[in-house]
C-alpha cells in the first residue's frame, strides 16, 4: 500500500490505543479511589456504566460527523473532551465531578477517538479486498495502549495516588490533537458511490438500516459484546482481589488481554476476507462464553486468571473489524461511521448494563458469583443471532 495509507492506519491505531487503553484503566481506580477519597465503588462503577451509555448514544452522531466532515477533526475534538473528563475528577474528586467527567465527557470523547469514526476513515482509504485486514490491523495497534497504559496506570497509582494519576492521563490524551491531522482532516472524497448522508439524514438512515433483518440481528448480537467486555474491564481486577490474589494481578490480567488482542484483532480482520463476517462473529461469541464458563467454574488461581485473560484477549476487539466488514458488505462505506455507530449503540447498552449490574452486585452481595452464568447465556444468544444472518442479496454500490 502507499505510504499515505499506512499513515492513516497508524494514526487510527494511535487514537484507538490511547482512547481504549485509557478506558481499560478505570477498573484499577475502583478500590484506590475509595481508600483515598472515600468514594464508594458504586460511584465510579455507575459513572463508567453511564459512560458506556453516553458513548453509545454519541457514536452514531460522531460517526456521521466524521463521514461528512472528516474523522481527523472529530478525533481532535474528542481528545480535548477526554482530557477534560479525566481532569475534572482529578481536580475535584467528588461524586458529581466523577459522574460529569468520567461518565459524560469521557463517553463523548471516546466516541470521537475510539473505533467508530477513525475505523470508518480506514475503511474508506483502503481497497475492499484488504478493508477488513487493515481495519483489523488498526484495531490490533490499538491494543498496544491497553498493554502499555494498564501497567503504567497501576504503577502511577502506587507511586502518586489515584487522583494524581487521573491528572497525568488527562494530559496524555492531548497527544491526539495533532495526530488527527494525519488521518482525514477534511471531508472524505469517495471515488464512486453515494455521498455520506450526514447528521441531518441520520434518523432516516438508521430506520432504513434496521429494517434489514441481517443488520438488525448483527446489532442485537453486538449487545453481548458490550455486556461481556464492559463487565470484565471494570470488575475483573476487583474480582481477582476478592479471590485473594495480589493487587497487581488485575493489571497483569488486563495487560495480557491487550497483548493477546494484537494478533487476535489482525487475524479476525483477515478472516473477514475469507469467510462471512457474521459466521466468524458467532464463533467469537461462542469462544468467549466457553472461556467465561470455564473461568467461573475453576478454582481461582493466578495461572487460571492469565489463561482466561489470554483467551479473552485473542477475541477482544476481533468483533470490531468483523462488524465493520459486515456493514460495509451490506451498505458500502459512504455511511460506514454512522451505521457502525447505530450498531454500536446496542453494544454500549450492553456495556451499560454489564458495568452497572456488576457495581450493584459488588455493593450488595460483596462478590460477582451470580453474574457469570448471565454472561455465558448472553454470549450464546449472540452466537445464535449471528449464525442465522443471511448474506446480503447484492453487493453495495
């Protein structure tokens, strides 16, 4: 590929790396913020749950803005919002600022800098025969942030405390402002096909897409992805601590997820060019459900936690390139950011319920034992949904 296309892929990977890597650290703050500031774990847990909902609601809008005006500008604006969202609770560590900053501003910021708008830019820049592979490669590069930021945040919390660490992470997010100029700073120019619908036509576009049975099932199945992953991101460190493991084990598990997701995301993107994306998605959800069931039934151990993290990591963001490829096959790439956002809203509704239910269960039951069977059942349902999707009748323009 030309060097310019590699720059776009690298910029997308950098944005996803910082945005999603930053989000993966929130579970590490759950107990330290309670010890330092007296904030109940349910405060941060509820804020992160609401963040998932805000992210989902904002994603169709920011995706449509990126489709119409360029993903780079959307990315830069989102980086500023994420910096503010992390900075507010660092300066004013109280429940309203945690909710406003981490719950609302970070939620909107991640919708700008995460997988939606930036991966749509990659999809528009790359030829169809390599689209899934390059989206998978950008997603894999994004895992470097999780692998690097989780242990870094754990170390900073130990040295400087949770509040100071939030402030340092806020400053780090501003790196994405200049990176935005490298990906798609002006309105995208498509060589063929329809122009992007834009923000004004988003409601009609969403209604039309959801009338397609395959897209509706794809969207419903994406709920399970958000439900499972948000719970693990937010609550796996606390679960391991409650099982008697060292405090650093949670960070090690999240880092392992990030490391194994690097080859996993690339392979899943590659698979989208070899088999139907919906079939591969079904296998991902089934593998996750089996891994969760084995982890819940096994005797807690550090080795078991790392094996579970490795398996989950291999299919962690693999659903993203496959979902993007499935949408592009049905509708083309002109509105890929907006349509991915519509689908992603279901993902984040699942994330909201997964993170919030876990926080409430921890507060009232003191453990997560009752939640693992629900995680398995949701994943199996998503497998069935994806395996019943029929191929599109005709290739999009």
